[in-house]
C-alpha cells in the first residue's frame, strides 16, 4: 500500500514540475516549445445602470447587469499556423428598451461561440485568416470588445427602441454586422506601413444565403517613418486606445458588396482615422469613422441608403493616482436612413461621456458613463407613434476584468 501511495506522490510531483516549467510568468500562457504556445484568458464586464424612463408611463429604474463573461484562447501551433477561439455567455434578461429579454434566451442559458479562426502566416506580406471572423471593412467592424473607451455597448444595442435594428430598418444585419464565416487574405508590406485585407464571406441577409459571396476590402496606412507604430492583433481587432504604450496614426478605407433581402445590392464605402500619442504624462487620442451604406432598405419598392459616422476621443493621465490612471472619454455617433418612416429620414444621435479609471490597463478598468440618445425626424415620429420617449439619458458604473 505504501508503495502505491509513494508512486502516486512521485507522479503528482512530476506532473506539477512539468506544468511549472510549461506555464511561464504570464500565468495563463503555456509554452510547449519555442514555436508552440497558447494564451488563455477569462474576462467579463459587470454593470450597474440607472435607466431613464422609456415611455411617458415608465419610470427611472436601477439595474445590475452582467453583460458578458468570456473564455478566450489564442496561440500558435507552428510559425505557420496560429489560432484563436472566443466563447461567451451572455446574461441580458432586461433589454435596454426596458422590456424583459425573451428572444435571445438561447444566449442566456448557455455559452456560444463568438469568434473562432485560424491564421496561415506564409510571410508578413501575405497571410490567410478563415473561420467566423471580423469583416474588415471599417475600424468600427474591427473594434475590440475589451479595448473600449466608452464601456457601454456600441450603436446596435443602444438603439433603445430598435428603430434601426428591425422595427423600421435593420442596418445591424447589413451595414454594421461585424462577424461572419469567411476567409480574409491580408498582409503588412513595407514593415507595416501598409496593411491590406481582401475578404470573402457568407451572405446571410440574402434571400438565398448560400448563393454568392460577400466581398470586402480594406487598406490602412501608418506613417512609420514618423515614428508611429502599425496596429496588429492575432485575430484582427483594434482598440480604442493603447493607453500610452505606443504612438499610433492609422488612416483607413474600406469597401463591401453583398446582396440582401428584397433584391437589394448593398454596397458600403468606409473611411476612418485614429491618432494617439504620448506627451509627457498626457496621452490624447482621437478617432473618426464614416460609413456610407447603399441600398440598406427600400421604400415603396425604391432602394434607399443609410449612413453612419462617429467621432470619439480620450485624454489619459499616464500616472498612477491612488490605485490607477484616470482618463476622460467621449463619443458622438449618428445613424441616418433615408425616407425610412413617414417619408422622412430616420435619424439617431448618441452622445456618451465616460470617466475612466485604469487600475491595470484594460485588465482592471472602472468607468462611470453617461449615454444620451435622441431620435429625430422620421425616427422621432416612429417612437412617438408608439408612445415612447424620443430622448433618453442613462447612467452606468461598470467594471471590466481580464485574467
């Protein structure tokens, strides 16, 4: 009996030693050898919100919400083959409209695959990514869910009354859909001064989703000769801020073409720019993006267009005050769809302001945020016809973690 016990002890010690050597100081990084490794991460976003009234008969309400909890792995099998996978469990029983969530119960009850892909790195100038991945059209499509300066959800969720996500038009499924199964050919020629993406994706918004492909293209430029660093990530995402770790100047342009329901030939043209530079203890950044989306909907059989733009920025004090580094961020965005309701353009404006406190970068990040949404023109007519408020101001306190 003692012999068996000793054998198990010896085996346990051996396994512990192997794992001790395999896992380096990054805690969740596993190095098999110099060419094979994997990074593991658990991350989440927790919110307390004070919701404004959504209708004349409604009231302000307090609400705790766990918007996301994720398990994420990225790594490399060989210098040629990289991979990533991201699984999310969402808990959203209350919509931002104030209604109890019922339509996405499958997301509440269990985890689902958010993104998974493989990179084939033939050379820095030529790579291939395939899987359920980002559609590289604009910076909006490449945005990082855990690299935001405004912590609340992006446009498609903060369309509180769903004017642009199905009740009048549906631009989320067309112009602003950011992930689809497909393949992207991309590279970083001239040491990252240029970055190109050419993509082929499914067309889920087509009447026959399995006929034809969606085509996308994007080109980005960084003046590396001036000391700015190119942006890159294994899965192709971009952050709202790099928190003073490197100076960034990126100018990009993109294009997309697909057929969508009703025989519409949807084309998108996008331009955007991002700047961030450290000046002593101050790190300002500024970002801009514009997307012109043609034939997103039809009115009386005539194709109509939509446009989306945003301006955002942050000023970070890159010194520890108390436990972390303070910053203030702001964002203004607008969505407009031509003649979408009562023969008027449907217009949505959102202003967000956030006081951010980075305890350990984005890995431990607290934010106090204000969001003001205003519906105008045809969108205002729609919400008033449905006895809803056309101007809403919410407040939130959030915490983001990554380990």
